C-alpha cells in the first residue's frame, strides 16, 4: 500500500510536538495508536474547544473556513477571503508553506491593509510554548505573502476551576506578543526542517523525564516508560 502524500506534512501542532519532544512527533506520525490521553487531559481539550468557540463570538461578522472537501479547498477559500475589497475576520484561515500547514484561530483586518493573527488559548497567562505556536503561524503566513501587523495570544483573564470549568464565566485578555516572538520567528525554518528530517527516519529514542509531564502530559509517556524498561525486564525474565 502506498503512503499518503500528506503523511509527512507538518503542521503547527506537529512542530509544537517536535519542540516538546522529537520522539513524540515521530510516534504521532508512525504509531499514533500507542498514545493514550488521560481523562483530565481529554477534559481540558474539550474545555479548550469551548473556549475557542466562545472567542469567535467577539467577531459576529467573521467567516469560517471549512476544511471540506479537503485542505486545498480551505487554502483556496482563504485566498479568496484575503482578497475581499472589504475584508472581514476569518476563522481557521488556512495556509501552506514548505509543506507546513497551519489553520489560524482568528485573522482580523487591522484597518490598514494588514492583519492581526489571534491565537486563542485556554490558559490564564501566556506560556513559552504558546509563543512558539504563534511564531510558526506568523512565519507561514508571512511566507505566503500575508502582511501580519500584530501577533496576539487571546488568553483567559483568570484560571478556571478544572474540576468543574464554567464556560459562561470565561473572559478574555489579549496579549500582544509581536515583539516577543522575533527570536522564535528566526528559528522557524530550521525547526521545521529538523522536524521534517526526524519523521523520515527511524524511531527517535529519548529517555523519559520531566518533559513527559511538562508543559502537559504526553500521550505516549506510558509507551516510552515501558519501552525504556523492556531491556531490564528481558534480563530479569
């Protein structure tokens, strides 16, 4: 069976996985089935989806870009919306550069011919890995010829109660990170190239450690822990 032509395509989330741990990205591409998210992580994902939806409500004139029938259609639709004489906010604007795909939460006209890129995060403050996320998006968009005048992380004003998060109580605060991501932007081409090389080789090996739980729990931590113990168990058997 031939491989999918998009198997080795990167995305913002895949580059984030690579920067978290190269082995995590390799496993996402080649052995996704061995990953397992715990219930708490799944609940946070669900809350994050709800937060993302609520953030869109601040832009009632926004236009959603559907990923149907495929990503190329989304890329083409995005190009049409960017060319509108009277531009409107775009949700999930889609771009492809050097075989790296990104879908932007909110792309808002800045009134001067450029755009504000807004990344929505369900956290009460800006975190370092989030700067890398939005830097990847800005790099891709600028490489596609889009004028990005401002990069913004729209985060929560306060931390939610993770035991019983209430979406109705969510309020947002915008953080302008345009200057903060300059160093990250300069590194994007090399990071993407390194990630692309890593997924085309053999499984990346890395010992388990603190990175398996920070900045969040990795879905492959149990797999890696068992793989690390396998030689010892074989000797004892």
